[in-house]
């Protein structure tokens, strides 16, 4: 499916994958979600050039690139395989008026091609979901120049002024549960409901 022209900058794209890591995250969290990204403001330049199609900003390892990066939404959707699901979580007008978008986008662009995807943090994050692992937070600390996908989205929202977020502890499901959305539209895969969507 191609990108919906009704998407707006700041909307969240939520993925439910079928790969090994995606499956592990979804199984351990009891969630259908394994990755999140944010639609980039269409008026922002990318690599000094105006956008010609909708882009997303995400933290991932993709096509030999590691970390915070900007990718075309249509290309990302085309990478989805059988069984994958994708939803668009649309930011409400009230939250749009509240957020400081200049600060949010400045924060995002300062991290593109600089911050890396934190594989160690992902391992610690997954391990912390296992009940017998109790002491991981004692030896692992966040890195200000590395993050995982949901941590980046939480950092962006926090930079825009959304209070009460703990980016390091935020998982994809937690992003979907934030009470900041006007609605949710599934655009890829077998129909499914995101549990606790827009409730906290």
C-alpha cells in the first residue's frame, strides 16, 4: 500500500513484524507492536532538498545504516512481508496545538545520521522482561547518543513538550498507549486491534 496523503508530520507509524527480534519483543511484551517511527514534517528539507514523498524518521538498522535515519514511507511499507502489520496513529489536534514542533524537529534532525541504534540496550530491554532477570538496570545505563526505536519517538515527543515520559523505559506498545491520538488506521496486514490504544 502506498502512503496516505492524509498523514501529517508527527503521526506515529507502528509496525508489527514477523522476524526473530520482532517476534521476541512482541511475545515478551504481549503486544502486536515491535517497532515505531514518526512521520517527518513534509515541509522539512532532507539532505538539503525538499521532500518529494512522505518520509519517516526512525532508529533502526537498515540497508547498511545504523541509527537514526530518514526513510521514504512507501519504501518502508514495501519491505513488509507476509504476516506483517502496520498502523498509523494520528496525533490529535489538541496535542498538535500543545507541542512545540520547532523544538521537536530540531531535536530529530540533530540526531539523524549521528545517533546509533543501541543493540546492547535492546538486549538489556528484552532481558528485563524475563522475570528471573532482576539486576540488569544496575549494570546497564542509557547512552545519550544511542537509542532504540521507541526511545527515539518518546524523546521526540518529550522535546516537543509532552510531559511524563521516560524514554529509556518506553517500548513500542507504550507509545501506542499514550493518550495523544485522534485515531488509528491499519494500512498493512490482517486486521488487528492494538490493545489499550490511546488510553494512558
